[in-house]
C-alpha cells in the first residue's frame, strides 16, 4: 500500500511540474502576442494619421469642387 501511495505522489509531482512548465510557456506566448498587438495598433494608428494627413493636404480640383456645397 505504501509503495502505491509513493508512486501516486511521485507521478502527481511530475504532473505538477509539467503543468507549471506549460503554464509558464503559455504566459510567455501571451506576452509575445500582446506585444505584437500593441505594435500593430501603433503601426495602424500611424498609417491612419498619414492617410488622413494626405487626404487633408489634397488640393481641391474640379472633381472635388463638385462635391462641395454651394
């Protein structure tokens, strides 16, 4: 009976270590993905600003004059 309990406890410790390692790996991957999302949001904001600036800097031409109210 004692050997069965010791074997059970030993395998339980191995499972705990394996789960802790997996948990650590997953936390690391989540941090990587959060960093990627932040970087992509910053790039997107920069692209939106540059596009908005380009649209605001357009010289009104005849095609745009048609859209302006009278």
